[in-house]
């Protein structure tokens, strides 16, 4: 089995799948596309996001499909990832490498597939759909690889080479449990907080209109992300998200206590310095610490 990827099939032509398709085509890789939504598939072909469209899924779930593609990337909402993997059983344990793009992994359960390796390309946008595709979306970004099914080393190496050489990403390997907990804290919790913040403004009946500052606009951007995908993520990663949310509640309570006490302490400047130290400590938790 060759270590390079010369042809790829993208299943799911939303913003992520279409961006991977464009990045692949820019490197001379032939890109096939499949999407249950026929208009999306036709649009991707018309806009030259893909080279060829696959009209019938039965064509994919066939051992002969290995003559066409080296790699299949399943880029659908998290809950549907498991369904698609199951529908590909005819090409389990073949020369085709299979991966995904989901940001939560614990729900994916497979038995007896030695060619499936999980991926999480860490890049995104609040935009959705094929027309939001960006061939540079993944450039120099991180991609976390999980290998819970002990896929053959040939498939693992081929996938890593694809992400690093073709898509120009930086890869690292994690266990599924570490992956889901880390991204519950660094990605899923911020999105959950953004929904809560926007909802709190709605409930306050405050007339924000044009008075939204840059900070609020960033929360608005997060909260406008694909609702189906984030509903799946919150549900599927709820255990780790609850842990992350519990830690956040402790921090909020600490800050609330400090700010409340600041009104009662005469030497307010000393107390504000304590608050600054607390904030500096929180800000020191950067991604590389995880």
C-alpha cells in the first residue's frame, strides 16, 4: 500500500469537508465528493470544489472502490459519523484508509476495522455550507489523531502524511478520553458559554442594538455556528462538558465573590490587585498547557 494519497473521497460537503476538498485539489490530489443533499453535491461540482461527484452510496461501499480512492474522509455531524462508518462495512479492512473530522469521539464504537483512524482538524468558522469553503482554512493548524481501534500502522502513517504534507497541518496523537476532555474545556465549553451569554442578554430585555463591543461580537460569532453540529457535541460529550462546566462555575463564583467584596472593602485598590492576580492566573492556562 502506497504511503501517499493521490485520490480522496469527501463524504459530507459542508464548510469543513469542502475546505478539505479545496486544499486537496490545490495539491494535485483528485477529489471525489458525496453528499446526501443533491443540491449541495451539484454546487460543489459546479464550483469546482470537487473533481467528480458520487451519486450512489452503494458505489462507495464496495471493495472495488479502492481502485478509485486511497482515503475516505467522513465530514458529517458527530452523531452521523458512527452511522456512516457502519454503512462502510464492505470496505473495512481494505487498502482504503478511512477517517473523520468530528470534534467528539467517545461515541464512535467499531469492532474489527483495521483501516479506520480518527481525526480532528482544529479549524472552523461560524459559516456553513460549501460556499464557505476556504482552501487555507487548515494551513499550519493542529490536527489531533486518535487510533482507538488499533489500525494498521500503514493506514496511520498514510493519514498523518496526508494531513501534514497535503493539507499542511501539524499533527499529534491522543487517546479518545484525553481528546474529549481537553476539547470539552477548550472548545465545547466556550461555545456553551456563548449561547448562555446571548440568552442572558435576551432574557434581560436590554436593547443592545449597535452597542455590542468586540468581545460580545466574538460571542455572537461563536453562538451562530451550526446548530445541528453543536447540539450533537453537547449531547455526545456531556460527561466531560459537565466536568468543564463545573470548573467554570467555581471560577465564576470566585470572581463574583471578589467583585462583591470589593464594594464593601474600603481599601478597594488592594482588593482589585487580588482580582488582577486571579485573572492573570486564569489567563495563564493556555492551550499548550493541556
